[in-house]
C-alpha cells in the first residue's frame, strides 16, 4: 500500500518518471515476505541475514531521499550521485558512509536524537552480522531447526523486537523527511472524478498510515510519534 500510494510523487534530481521509492518499498515487502517464510522453517540465522538486508534497504532509502533533498539545485537539475546509481552506472556508497551521513544531517537531528538514545541499533547491527557470519558457534546451531534449544523462543522474541525497531527507525525518518507521503488519495480521487475536493483534504492522512501510527509508533515510541505529529501539517490523529 505504501509502494502504490507514493508512486505519483516525483523525485527532483532524477530522470525516473516514477518515484523510485515505489520499487524500493515493494522490494522491502519481498524481503519481509522472505523473512516470514524462513522463520516458518525456524532458520533463525538465515532470517537474520535477511534482516540485515532489510536494514540496509531502509538506510539506502533514507539516504537517497535525504541526499536528493540536500543536493538538488535547479541549475544542475540532476543529482549524479543518486541518478547514476539509479541508471546502474555507479554503486551506492557503503553502509557506514550512508549511516553516518544520515546521523549527521541537521534535517533529521531531532529524530536522530530520539532514535539513538541508547545502543539498540548498534546492537541490532552486530546481531545481524554475528548471525550472517556465524561469529559464534551458537549461530550455527540456531539455524538447525532439528536441534532442541531452550533459547529458541527467546531468540525469536529478540528477532521480533529487532525487526520492529528497524521498521520504526525507517518510517519515522521517511515520514519526517517526506510528510506528504502520509497523504490519503481523497484529494486526487475527487479531482480524477471531476469533483471538487473536500476542504482540507490535501492534509488527510491515508488510513493505513494512521493505522501504523496508532498501532506501532504511538504504542512503541510515543516520543517519536509526538515529534512527527508536531513536525507536519498533515492531520494525524
């Protein structure tokens, strides 16, 4: 739903006619589906490798949005660092560079301060790497679904919290950068039907976004939820 709803928002600084986030979000959906399928077979180490991939994709998404916003000019129009990646001419920068760029951005400083009050994201990254590279023997064992391990449920619970934390980090940063992504289709739907849009409908929030805000952000990170609400003119409830 997020992929489809953002399709019509063009990105300044790129040659693409369709918002590149559309396919980034649908690709993320594929990774999340793969995680679900792998966890059904209790291959927890493999799931962590996919979680690292999901984490990387969220960082790439925030970085490209932020970099385009900070480096677009009407004089040059294209932002070659991102446009060349889009056209397959250049690799995206490595994770550490992108992560540092995001954390040092003044545009995200308030959200960054809230997200990084503790070491949770550093610990998540280390867990992903430990499982991916079998840094400890227990990570070999945890990927064997026929071995009875007393810590399996505990590890699945940790995995769930790690995934949730990455999800919160990603959406809080994207919502903060692109609050128009919260918009419902009411305004455009009325125009397409030849009807006058309801007053203020350009500020209506999509139902699925409000649901995410209510069930995840307000419950798990009310501090971030409040900051997003205070930062936007969109009518979050």
